[in-house]
C-alpha cells in the first residue's frame, strides 16, 4: 500500500463513518488513476444490486480523495467541499463497486494549485466512473472547491 493509499484510508475511516460502514478502501493511487472499491454485500439494496446512494457516495469520495492526494503532493492543506455534481446511472452494479478517477493533466493540476496559492481558493471538475462487468455503470462529474479554513465553504464540507 502506498503512502497516499494509507493516508486516505486512515483519514476517511476516522472522519467519515459512512466510509467504514461501506467497507470502502482506496486500492490504487499511482499517478495514472485513483481507484476506490467497496464490496457489494454492505451496499446492497432490495433488488440484489448496489444501492444507488452507495454508488454515488463512492464516486463522491473518489473525487474527494483525488483532490486530497494532489494537495498532499503539493504540500498544501485545504478544506475540500463539493459544490455541484451530476450522476448518470447507466446500469446496475451486481458485484464489487469499483470507482476510478483518471489523474488530471499536469497543466490542470498546476492551474488548480496556483489558483489556491494566489487566491486562497480554487475549484475544478473531476470525472469518476464506476464499472460493472467491464462496462460503465455510472458517470459522476463533480465540482470540488478548496479553501483555507477561514473561508466560506460554498458547498458541503467533507
């Protein structure tokens, strides 16, 4: 397990009770993709598929984790909130929930970090996909904002 995987798993397990209840875990964070997984059994609905709220939560937390990792990489600390999001449910998930967020391109990362350093706040959009049986089951687009702890949130803190 990489440093980032341990750091994110420990943080979410401590501060986000839902993360533990879902038995979620960050499994891959390697500079190309960030991958979070959760087993079906604690996240199942009455139809035998993953509960839509659980799938959405994993997507939301995957984008949050990407933002947190990039802040750590750049020696920055900030509050992270989600200010808006869209979800497209394409098919049911009948097995382990696997969420992936591709690593943003370097210019996008630098713009995000530079904006935070100059203005004390920044925002960006991240896309997370969840697959089922090798096909996309959900597409999540989230607008994440970061700010220093003395700033207004403008979103839901996590």
